[in-house]
């Protein structure tokens, strides 16, 4: 199902006529773009197009570095979603490289990685040894 033409300014890097409303990857891009930048018209369309579970799922798993801080704060409070501080911090668009932020993110991911993932990281030389 094609996207409406009025969404084109919110997804400038994509051909909206090739995007699919039901494709999980496209769905996440669309929801994030509309929540981040949309006006009342686009947000009403979003809530008519996707159910609350789909929208909340995108907010619970925000893409890294694509959210405006005020917008993410608003929507997480609106839906009563609490994000881990590291996930919230990494979701915010920040053009300044902050090594301490990246280090917190890596330690956060490392704690949640499977044994197989940790083994692969060691093989690739990403980490020397894990405790």
C-alpha cells in the first residue's frame, strides 16, 4: 500500500512510492519520522494507520541518533513508557561526538550480549577479554 504524498517531506532520503506501510523496516521509519516531525494532520493519519501497540513498540525501541530530545520525552511520557537511560541517551540526535556516551552504550550492549556474540566480538578483536 503506497504512502500518502504529504509524508514525502518527512522522509526525504526515501522514495515514498516504493515504501510499504506493512514492511517492518518501513513502518519503523514512518512512525519515527511522523512522531518526530509531524503536525496534527500527519499524527492523526499515523494513529488511523497504525495501532497503539505498533507505535508504542517503536517508542520502546527507538533508533539511535534520530530523535529530537523534546519529542522523544513528550511521546514516552504520553504513552507512559520508561526507557533505560542509556537507550534514551543514544536515541537523541547529537552532532557532537561524545566518547563517554559511546562507552556507556558499548558497556550497556556488552552486558546484554549473548555468549555467541561475545565470542564473535573476541574473534574480531573488538574486545580482548570479557569478565
